[in-house]
């Protein structure tokens, strides 16, 4: 009897606290409805500035994610498999820096590398590293990199090394083993990393503002519309962003479920 | 004839553990079982031979050729790990053909060979199944098929039955020896299970603390090691130190005389014994009997036990404070019975006494069966 009461008390506490957390997250979405003007919404969403910003964000985030998959996946494999080398801890810290650094600070650091007086710019004087699509991609890639690397590293670490050893014994080279065993077995975790880094790139504002305020990404467009006309002016931008987020969240949960299924059948 | 030879093979680990120097030879008609406790270096031996680990000294020779610095993928060695490690992103068939070179895969007769091996292993019906639907025994068989299809020069097995339930283990053990014998490749199997030694070994060696301590054929091991009546006998002094785990069971070899209705009679020496199960008449079987299953009596008494063996007590060894192992010789084989000190006192058992050792037909466990065709 006493146990039952204690259990009930526990359940009620959890439910109440969870309810507060959920309300805190959902309430801003509800207030959005107050500002929606249904007749103006299609016009607002179809504005060229907004559609261009959306297309630019989708393009730049996709390119950033592709760059991350090309360089981030090998780095995450390196971190997962090469365990005993001096300076490994420092390497792990470096990988996390873009995650813990305020995005504006990341942008400032990137400006140091790609700004007007940097050696790289002097080496490639015709390339526009800032205030360009390239600048956006550089900023998004930098800020989104930890999501890709950490998720892929965890995915590779979850693949038992015995699978790779078996492949080697069965006559496969290291490259063949990587592409036929390690990568497919870590695939779902890597895809989750790609989705997370893509989402982070889409939502990136601080570092992107420092590197390239123009052309506008969707985040900068929301920032600007809100600054000019308040929330009412930014509602179409936000609704577009919410729809995009919901699609990504949906894909993310499907992938995560697949990954859990894949992990369950490993010995 | 393929021969595997290790010459002064050594491996040092951070923390002080050193394996070797190891020296051994295995030819293509031989299954060598290395037995030793956890941490003795058994898996390291296999990792060194396969190339997954680099030795600090010594050589690995196959057919007189030094392969010590040959990369793993070019050694043509088959190696099964403790768990089957089947690739979960492939189905059974894709797993099995994973190690086959594309050139060979494209040849017409490759399918015939693949199907024949799958039929041999009893996994033909599994080919299009997904991995996660397989039982432990099926997984182990698929793992074996994947390994054997590559026509390896050397076969290495690390605790092949470690993850199997007892009944699957019993069945697979007998099948595995048949399969391995057909391959005609030098085979090394490491284990810490005594039963695996009886089921698979042509020869046995023990590894303890990284040192290979003893090597012998299974037959001579059983004869010289366990039943020496004199405690000063060199074999009886050495063996308990290196093969402590092998001291427990009674292992007998015999020939099946009759097998009908689930009851099999086999002959060991001139003694006829009975066990459960159906086996091929004329085949040679290896049988384990737990010493706890053997009852002793000084008089011939009528009981339900199907096996009664007249024996002579040759020595006693204390098992623990209350229990004693009674070593006996009967006909052409030896038996050990594990009884309490009280029972020994009640029976007034002494060295040289004649006793009747009795055990039920359900007690002997067949761990290997070799047909006439295999010699």
C-alpha cells in the first residue's frame, strides 16, 4: 500500500515536470498562431527574398554536409579505431571546439583565416571567401562539423572490430574492409550525423553573419524580417522553417529506429 | 601436404605478459587443440598466425615458406572467432560468398561447389535468410561455411562452441570434426573447455601464462597422464600442472557394434557398453562419462544401470575435503569415479580391490564419431 502510494507520487512528479517542459517548448509555437494572417500567408511564403533564402540555405547546407561526409567520416573512423597515440585527447578537444564555442566567436575565428588580410586570401586573390555563398558554406561546415564527427565516431565505435578482422582474414584489403564492412555497418549512425549536421547548417546564424551576411540564408532572413517588422513580419519565414524541421525530425526518428534495430542483431 | 610450423614465435605486451617462444608443427591431417585458462595467450597465438597481430620474434612457416610478414588478407588462413561475427547487413548467402574472389565467383562451377559445401554443413535452406533470424548453431555453421568456402590453407578456431547451448554444442562438435577432417588443412582450435579436446583433437597442447607446456597426441595423453599409479611418474607430475581441467572426465574410445531403437552398443577392448542415441554400426566413437555418474560396489548387484564394468582400484586422489576420486583399471581402459570419503569408508575401499563400476546408458556422452570412410 505504502509502495503503491510512493509509486503514484513518483509518477505524478514525473508527469508534472514533463508537462512543464513540454509547455515551455510548445507554447512559443502556439503564440505564432496569434500572429498568422491566413490571407497574407501564401504571399509571405512565396516572396522571392524568402524562397531565394530557403534555396540558398538548402544548397549551402547540403554542400557543407557533403564536405563533412568526405572529410569528417575518415576523421571519425580515425578517432574510433586508432586508440593509442599521443595527443588523442587534444584531438578530441579540437573536434568539439566548434560545438562549445559561441557561433559568433567561431565566425570571428574564421574571419581571421579567410578575412581580407589572411595568407589564404592573399594566395587566392580572385576567390571571394567572405560575403559569398562560399563564405556561408565555410561557416556552416565549421559549426556543423562536431555533429557529423561525433555521431559517426559513435557509429564506428559501435561496430565490433571483430567484423573488420574477419573481413581481413577473408582476404579483403583495408580499403575493401572499410567500404564493404565498416561503412555499411555504421551507415545509419553516419546518416544520423549527416542529418544533424545538415540541420545545424540550416539553422546556423552567428558564424554565417560574420562570414557572409549577404546573400541571405533562411536564418539571416528570419533575423532581418523580425528586426524590421517584428514577429508578424517573420511569421511566413518561421512557418517555412518549422515545416522543414518537422520533415527532418521525422526522417531522423526513422533512421534512429533503424539503427537501434541494426545494433540489436550484432553479437 | 601442407604443414604449419611456428618457430620461436614470441609476442610481448605492455604490462609484462609475454607469449612464447612457441614451437609447434601441425600437418594437414591434424587437428591440434590448445587448451588453457583465460588469459593464457590462446587467442594471441591465433591472432599471430592469422596476421592480425605482429610477432616480436620468430617465424610462421607454411609449407616451408615464411609468411610472418605476409599481410593478413594474403595468408589464405580461415579463422573463426568466439562469436560467429556474421555481417548483419548481408543475408546468409552474401555472408558465405564474402571471401570468394570475384573471378572465381563468376565461374560456372563455383555455384556447384558452394551448394555442395552448404549441403555438407546443412545450411542450404538458410541461404536467403537474414542473419538476425538464425539460431546460435546456425550462425556458427554459416560462419564455418564462409570460412571453408575460401579453400583455406590453414584453419584456426577460437572457442568455436563458446556461445552455444549444451545440446547444439553436443551435436555441432561431432559434425565439426567430420567437416574439418574433410578439409585436409592443418587446424588449430583453442579452447578452455575440456570436452572440446575430446571432441576435436588429434593432438593436444596446453598453454599457461604464455608458455606452451606440453604437447602430445590425445591417445598418449589419456594413457600416460591420468592413470599412472606411481605419483613419482614424470607424466603424472607434469600433467596435473598443465592440464588440470582435463583431469575430470572419463574418455573412452570404442567401436559401434549395434545401434537400434535409440540404444547403441559399443565395444571398448573386450567390454560391451551401452549408450543412448543412434550411431553408424562400425564407426568409431569417443565417449565421455562424468566421474560423478559412476557408482561403485564390491559385490555384483542387480540395478537399473545398463553398464557394469569389473575393475581394479589403482589409486585415490582427494578431490576436496569430503570427496575422493577413485582411479581404476578395467580391461583395456581406465575409469575414474568420484565418491564421498564416507562412501569410501563404508565400502572399505583400498588400493588393489576389485570393484564393480556401474553407470546408466544415459550417462556416456558421445563426443566424436568417425565413420569407416574416414579411417
